[in-house]
């Protein structure tokens, strides 16, 4: 099965949301992982709270912050738009989602980012199904 990695600096918010939503909505099409060049002690509390409220997914039970070397070799690499130079990881396809970090913003802004990630996960799922990317 195709392995997709969602990469962000701290692996605490956007990449974790993408991993969680991919595991719920695209599990039959690709395996989802998230990681960062650094990691936090915990997943962003607002992300945990809102993903639990909207999708009934408890990210604290199913995920943890990980470094790049803690995930398998990837077929597809999605960077979240951290405005930093992302590290090179071998993959067959790479895409940047250009998402702003919602950390510290209102719930409405946070939910807007969650909705964007959800849409992008569904688009990615279709691309993989149609073999448009690899």
C-alpha cells in the first residue's frame, strides 16, 4: 500500500490533523504518517479538542509527535506549508499544501484549517485512486 507522510516542523498540529483525517477517510487507499524536523511533548490541545468534537477521533490515543526518522520510507510526501526549507526525504511524489498554522487562533480559524485539510485529504485520496500522482 502507498505510504503518505505529512511533514511539518513540530509535528503537533496540521500534520497530526492530516494523519488523523487520512486514517479515517483514506485508510483503504493509503497508509498515513506524520512527522516533523522537531517534535513537541504533546499534540496541539486545540487540534485534539476540535478533532474529537467534529470527528470523534481521539488523536492522543492513536498518535504521538514523531521525528522524520521514526516513520517508514514514503511514496508521497506532503509538506504543510511551514515557510521553512523542508528536509529532503526520498519519495516518488511531493506536494506542499501551503497551510497557515492555526495555533493560538480562534476556534473558527482553527476549524477553517481543519476543513481545508479534510478537503485536501479527499483530493489526495482521489489522486491516488486515479493514479494521477504515482
